[in-house]
C-alpha cells in the first residue's frame, strides 16, 4: 500500500500541478484580453479627441469664411465710396478749374 499511496500522492500532485498550470494559462489569456481592451479604449479616446479637434477646426473655418465675406463686402463698399468721392473731387475740381482755365496741376 505504501507504493499505492505514493503513486496516488504523485498522481494527485501531478493533477494539482496540471490544474494550476491550466489556471495560470487562463489568467494569462484573460490579462491579454484585458490589455487589448484597454489599448482599444485608448485608441477610441484618441480618435474622439481628433474628432473634437476636427469639429473645432471646422467651426473655426466657418467663422473665418464668414469674416472673409464681411471683409469682402466692406472692401467693396469702401471702393464704391472711394469712386463716389473721386467723382465728387473731380466735379469740384471742374467747378474750381473749368477746362478753359489753365490748370496748374496739368503742367506739373
């Protein structure tokens, strides 16, 4: 029986070691899955950050386009006003210096 008990003891230790090894494998695989999920979550957060930045850039671009249109309208109105003033100045010049009057500006 001593040999039988020893054999049983060895077999039970082998079974315990095998179970322990299987548990270690399972825990290792589980840790790999958890690490992969964390990496994926990190990538998703990074992509969301990029999306927010893109949305901010799109918003800024829309504001810039609006401001550009306002500036173009302002430039257009200023050019029109300049043309009006130039016409008035020319009209005043003609009143002050009729074409028959010798114009000192033309001689220069």
